[in-house]
């Protein structure tokens, strides 16, 4: 459940900020259909569609399979139900195309390998007590995504700048915590939830608008702690730290660890676990004792619980030595063939380092401009061919007008790009930025 909220501080932009250069992780209509309690499974159908200029430029060998229809408990939901020509909808085609791909359910993919390694730890140490959910639908209500985990009504994470809204009451989940309250109400007391999560974000080698998280929850009853002489909160916190220290050793070996006190709105007390790995302190996850209000709403008035959350991409990049988050979505056999089921930590061998191409773009911004909106436009045109969008200069003139200059880095992970491709992409980016963001190009 635990995830850092964007906009809080520079360090708390993501669920698992890391003390090294990794920054990506991991808040965190047909609404009546989307919110059906039994409509939890999403399946991939095979009707392809194209959504970006980059796809038009690339040949078919570079395309990834995409989703065009989802099945929610037998009710078919098409692209037009998720991507709408409506001012309250900000889900682009490129994001819809990721729905149903479920990298975490592929046993020979680094994300799936890591998920299964964590499953192995919990199965071995808790006698298969933990129920596992990895196919819950990413389309959730704002109540599930925010209210049920005590996100304040005015919190920045609720903004259209940070979250993908299908309509004002329905979003693509920002975190796997969106399912916690429902599972508690159903009576689950030990569970792990793994899934793809969606956030509007910046563009660089460690950020991507779709990534994967795992959340763990364990509930305790008064009889569990009364004989210990400890109060419920202290008992749960001690058990939590013992559990997660064991998980860290299972994944990283015999490493030095330290606990950092922190703040999350949904746990109290709250902690971050850091390990000393490869000569640097790495934050592995956030965790804490669940706020009593969450348990009360689920009917567990006298119970206590702990919860943790971690970003799978972040840990996989460290464990497998993967340098760019875009590689997780690659279908190139030179990437996919390097990983095998059950083989955790096999180091990725770079198959080639194709040259980058840099293009700068300057414009006068307006009051509504945000960098996330810019990155969304650039991704919509260039797809995974864009490696980074970086602000390199800004100034305000005597008239009070502010100019930003951004450097866009284009680079394919799989081949060299031609000058004609780059020039066409940049021309389309400039055109879309000007028309959609209402900025004035310089």
C-alpha cells in the first residue's frame, strides 16, 4: 500500500526513492461496469490498433502487441470506453495499449521472475498463508484509489496532472493499494497484491508511466499479541521488520540494513528499509502499521495490521543490472532471451549502445503549463523512442513572460535511428506541443 506522493518533497516523489541514481518506482462512464465487485479479471484480445507517429514510422517488427478490448467479468470494454474525447478524460492511446500486457505474470520476464522470488519467500516462511492476487483490474474508482487509503481530498496526487482519469469517478490505479480495502472487507488477513500501475510522469531512463508494484498486508487479532506483553502496534511493527529484513536477505544476500522513520498518511508508525548494496544505500521499500481508520472501515475494529509496498522495476533494475526502464517493454529477443524462469539476478548483457540524438525546443509557457503534460505529448508522438526530456534553461523577461528550453533525447534500444525519422518526430512534437499545450514556440 505504501507509496510516496508526488509533489510532497523532492525525495518523496515516488514510493521507493533510492539513495542512488534510480528514481523510478513506485501513489501511489461505464463506472457501474468498472466497479462491479466481481469484475476483477482483465484479458488480452488480439485486435491491434496504432496510436502514435512513432508507430507509423517503425516497421511492424518493432511493434509491441496492444490491447483493444478488455473483459471485465464477462462484460467487454473497448478502447472507446477508456480513451474518450472528453475534457475529463486524459488517457492517451499509448497508455491504453499497455492495459492487459501484465509483465508481472510472465515467468521468464525480469518482473515476473522477481515477483515469483518474493512469492517463494512468503510461501517458505509463512506456510502458504498469504493469498496472492496478480490479476486484479487496474480500472478502479477514485474512492478505491484515494479515499479508502486516506489520501486527503486536496492532495496533489488526485490532480489530472498526476493521475489518468477515465471520468471524474474512475481512474487507472496509481498503486496496488487501491484493492486493499476491498480485500480486507472480504475477510482476507494475509495477502500480496501485484499489478501494473499508472502515473503521468517525467521522461528519463528510470521513469515510465506504467510500472509494477507489490503490496503486502498482514492482519493480527488481539489474541496474537496479548500474551507477548506488547501492545498491538508494537507487536505488528516488530513482526513487520522481521518479515521484511528476511525478504531483503532473500533477494540481496547478507547485506547491512537500516530502518528510517518516515511519514505516510495510511500507516502509523511508518518506516523505510534501506540496504547497503553495491557500495551505496538503496531504499528497498516503504512500510508501516496500518492506520486504525482503514481497519475500522473494513470491520476490524479491534485488529491491527501491517502493510508494505515496493516497486518491482526499481528492484529489478538493480538485481538484473538493467540500465533503462524502457527495456522491460522490449520484445527484442536479444533482451528477452537473457532471462529464464526462476533465475533471479542474472546480469543483463547490453547487446548494443545505439547513438542518441538531441533536439532542443524553446517556447513561452502559459499558466496552465506543466512538465507532465509536455512529457505526455512527447510520449504520444515518439513512444519509446524518446529517452529523456530535460529542462536545460528557463528565464522570465521584463514583461513577465517565462521561457523554457527542453532538450529531447531520442534513442532506440534496438536499432539506430535515421536522421529522417528523428526530424519527422521532432517536427510532430513541435506541432503537437504548440497546438495542445497552447504555448508559443520560439
